[in-house]
């Protein structure tokens, strides 16, 4: 009986280790198409410009914010 207990403990430990080593769950990442469709705008709305990449506003210098889908 003790022999089987040790085997189950070892197998359980290996399963636990493999889950932890792999992260345990799938990580959600943005698809390349989603990244290409991101749009940015000044939070102060200084201009009506909508840009394809992050950066700073050309008028006030504030960091552009990602426009969320409504």
C-alpha cells in the first residue's frame, strides 16, 4: 500500500509541476489584425486627428489614448 501511495504522490507532483510550468491556463493575446486596427486620439480632443499609432498630440503634447470600440 505504501508503494502505491508514493507512486501517486510522485505522479501528482509531476502533474502539478507541468501545470505550473506551462502557466496553467491559456493566455489571451491580441491578434495581429486587432493591433493593426487600433486607433489613437488626444484625450483633450485638441484636434480631430485619429492616428494609427501611439504617440503624443501635435498641439498639446499629451499622450494619445487608444480609442475603445463602442
